[in-house]
C-alpha cells in the first residue's frame, strides 16, 4: 500500500515538473524570438545613427570653409560636458 501511494506522489511530481519544463521551454522560445527582433532593431538604429554622425561630421568640415552653414548645424553639435 505504501509503495502505491509513493508511486502516485512521485508520478504527480514528475507530471508537474514536466509541465513546468514545457512552460519554460515555450517561454524561452518566445523570449529568444523577441530578443532577435530587438537586436535587429538596435542594429538598424545604430546604422542610422552612424550615418547621421558621418553626415554631421562632413557638415562640420564643410562649415570650416563655408561659415554660413554653421548656424544650421550648431544645434546638432555635441556640447562639452561640464562637471
């Protein structure tokens, strides 16, 4: 009788652990897909920022010989950090 009760308890525990395993596996799959999506968005935005920084740097160089453009690019230039 004791072994039958122990067997039932262990079977229920095993079933609960298997259910948790399936839930965690599905959650991992979903979060991994979301991570890949977010990583591609970050790469896209970093590429855009790099292009904009390159354009700004070229505009600053151009502004050294053509000072009229400096008033246009001045708001976008990095300000020195004050401590």
